[in-house]
């Protein structure tokens, strides 16, 4: 299992909290989060309690201020530990909801879905294998959306 340390101030200063597993509400441990140290594993952080709001994917390393993890502000209120995955990856994306319209399968990273799929928006997808991170903008920029195996209509 991994460990993550949340600090109220930049550069790993101020009140801090050590976490080693999923936590649906971090608000009783700190008021704001301006730096993070990940000492093991991969984590998805959420802006609000109960795994809601903006999502941020972090891996082992140091993040001395919230801009380093592409944070929109200093609010982190829940987190999930993501286990390493060593299997195959497979996902289908669709141009319309409920798996309608043009479809394309993905088996690996893609810096720009538009370059391969030719549609600006993805309205549904089915993740068969692996854990995936969608980004709002090409080249892994913008808001992040973590998807585990399942149906997303």
C-alpha cells in the first residue's frame, strides 16, 4: 500500500496529514492543501468529499504547490489509492450516448483522441480492461477524469 502526505502550506510546511488508504472526507485533517508528498503508489485526489469535483492523478514524488499537480485551487477533500495494474488495456469510445454512433477501440495511450477519432466530444465509453485517465485537452492537459473498468453511458 502507498502513502501520501498532505500539507496545508507550500513547500511541505504547516500542519500535515499522512494517509495510507482511501478517504472519503479529509476535511477534519486539514483546512487547505498547498503541497503533497507521495511516498508510494498512485492516487486520485478529489476537490470535494465523497470523491466528487475536480480529479487529480498523482504518482510517487513531491508536489511543492498545487499548480504542480495542475490544481485549480488548494481544496483536496477526498482521495483514492489506485493499485498498480499490469494487465492489458482495452476501451471503446463512442461519439454519442448509450454506445451509439461511431466507435473506436483503444489499447494504449493516445495524446489526442481527435487525431484518431475525428470527433471533438466523447459521449459514452466502455472500459473493458485497465485503468484510464481522460484529459479535457490534447497532450494530457486540462481537467482529468479517472475511469476504471465499467460502463460510462
